[in-house]
C-alpha cells in the first residue's frame, strides 16, 4: 500500500439484507475517485475502502447492487465517462430503447475538432449566408450586420455550453434531460415543441437543396409553363418536384444514424471551407477588391437602427436557439467537457467569418453584374459554366445536408423516440420529421427577409426561450447539477422525477407564463391583430430573453416555495464525476 492512503467508509442509505461483500478484481469493476492531497475520512459501519491518491484506484468491498456505487473517474484531462452499471438496471421498457440509453464509453468518440466540424457543417449554408444580408437589406451597414451576428452568437454560446454539460457528464440526450425538470411524462411537451421547430427548419433547408437541383435544368425548361407558380401551391410544379427529389435523397444519410452524421460533418468541413474560399476569392478578383462592401453605409437613422437592433439580436439568437436546446443530443458523444467546450466555441467564430463572406460576395455582385444578388444559388447560376454549376450543386447540396441532418433531424427524431420508444426508432422519427417538413410549406417562409427574420425566427424563440430557462434553472439551481439517472427511466411514483403523475406542474405553469406575454406581438406580426400596446411590442422584439428569464425565474421561485431541495439527498449510483 502506498503512502498517504486514505481510509474511506461509505454509508449505505438503503441497506439490503442480502449484501455479501465481494472483491472486484476485473478491470470493469475498478472504480476511480478523484482525491486531493488533503486527507478525507468518512465513517460507516458496513464498508471500508482504501484509496491511493497517487494511483486513484479504489479497492472496494461492497456489493455491486449497492446504491452508492462510485462511478469511473475521469482521466487526467478531466474527461467524464458513464459506467456500464446502467445495464444492470432494468429501466421501464416504455421509457427507453437503444437510442435513449446513456452513451457508453465506447460511444464517446467526438473530439474537440469533430465538435467544431459539426459547427462548420451547420454554419456553412444558405440561411447563414442570407442572415447578415437580410439585415443589410433592411438598411444596416455591413459592419452592423456582422456585429449583430457575432454578438448574438456569443450570447448563444453561453446556453450552448451550459446545456451541453449534462449531456457530456451523464451521456443523456435532450429528451432525457427534459424529464428531470418537466417530469417523466411532461418531457414530451418541450421535446415535441422543439421537434415542430426542427420540422419547419428541415423543410426550409430541403427547399434550398431543391433550388440547387433546379440549377441543373436547361433554360428552356426553367422558362416553360411547368415553372410558373400555382396560386394554391405557392410555388411552381418544377420547383416543388426539385424539392421532393432533394427531400428523398438526403434521407439516405439519416439511415446511418449518429455515426454517419459525425463522419459526414467531419469530412465535409474541409470541402465546405475550400468551396467557400473559392467563392470569396472569385468575388474579390472580379469586383477588384472589397471596396464596395466597405463603402456600404447605413441607410437608416439612429432611432431606426435601435428599433431593429434588439429584434435582430433576438432573431440571430433564435437562429441557433433550436440547437442550443437539444445540444445534449451531440455532447453526449463528446470525449470530455473540454472537447465539448472547445467545439462549441467554433460557433461565433465560424458564424462571424461566414457572414462576412456572404456580405462580401453579395456586395460584389453590384459591381460584377450591375445589380444585387443576395441569393447564393441565384448567384452561382449567373456565374455560368458547366464546371461552376457542378461545383455549385455539390457545394450547396453538401452545405444543406450537413446543416439539415444535424440541426433539424436529430432533435425531432429523438423527441418521437422519447414519445413512444416501442414504436419509434431514430429512423422512423427522422422519416416523420421529413414528412412534417413538407407540411410547413417552406417556400412561403422564405418569401421575404421580414417574414424570415421577424416572423419565423423571432416567433419560435418565444417557445424555445422558456424551455431553456426552465432547464437551466432546474439543473443548475434546483438540482445542483446532480441527477439520479435511474429515476429518469422509471415510472415509479417514488422516482425523483415522477412529480405529479409524471408531470412537473411547476414547470408546466412556468412554460405557459413564459409564452403568454409574447403572443400579442406575434399575432400583430402575422397580421391577425392590427395594433397592440407598446410594451407587448417590446416584449416580442426581445422574446427569447424575456421568456427565458421570466420562465426560469418563476420556476425557481415556485420550486423553492414548494420546498424542493436544492441538491439530491445522495449521489446517484450512476453519477459520473466529470464536470
């Protein structure tokens, strides 16, 4: 035995009559515990554990069914792993399947670069390209548009990392995390709301991919009667056909699951960077520099700018608020907390760079073609040349698929799996997501900058903000970052997250109160209400912020009033020690 060993004794809160001490000798039964150089002693009457701070190996003399099992310790770089002990627990079959179980050590293979690659694949796409351009279209200067995008994404980075933490720590997805705050059954409400937004985005991205296919057709077909829009459909039969073709094509990647998505993002990132760089260089050479971009000044007054500033910040936060909510679906595969944090930092960096590319290329079209072309698909069609068209189709299709699959399929599919694990698999959930994407009629959402930014983006932020606020308040303030994993997979009324018949009524009430004040502003924006009091307009323009803090604060107050303890009574057997 080495020097400075510590004698630790653990108290078993739920003694069993059949506890028979046995020595674990196999590697899978060795448990690690981080210890400091300061001696620590706990007393008990049942078990003695000798710990070496130097080797961090715990030689245990307690039964593996004991509820106070120590989790495998993180390695020297503080990466956290989930134990295989979940396999010894029999969860309720109506609450789990292979897609909902906590990730195993072998499944945690996302490095920091792979997490960052995910963001490259997500950011490089037509909506991101179009986002800052939409702000310039509304009268802002080029630098104002980029600044708003960067500020908004720096703000978004905070909830991304905070919500991603439990995913990496416990290996659980967003629907399982939602059970801890909304209840075992109540979790269906936030996950399905998130799923609906994802379905809408899936339709938007698929429509963009269909436009890339539209480029393939010769001019004679694109100018035929088949390309004329139908009033009842809202678009032309030819464009709708292209939309369906792309809709079918991208489903093949979904069938490979998360491993296929990871490989797609990792290997697509360098290609997307190269194609984006080529487009930027082309515009620079053809336009004789970026002088025209730098000369783009604001066309609106200072009061008008500030009236647009806050809803624009909200819209840009809402752009990734969807993924910020279900980021545990990805961080559960991260090797460590460091990897998930390093990967997440890529968001504001890549968004800032890519929006600059979008603005630089868009401004150069005035010099090159004599008029502004803000749509990159239209621009690539104007450039002409067979090779350019082929590269354009590859680039746009790849950018669209990498964004669409990761951002808009995973969350809805997991929500449907959580709704009925016995009926839905990830693949079936993805198929239903794709079908709902058609029902959203994305060609109508993209008809103008105003409808895209202030109706779609700001509107759904009123739904996602309260969910985010409740999750953060519950996990960090109420639960103290300690979750009882087994209780997330049981319908037992004695479970920590069963609440009232499976629903946390406090969370439900806070969610409704968080959404209600934003509704008048939304109704006015879509034209249902002609006028509303000014405070409701301000609330709508700051919908994500307002609803997040309102719902989160109310949840904390009501939870403490109910006497909910801030921390769990004891550490869960499946609790990992990674932070």
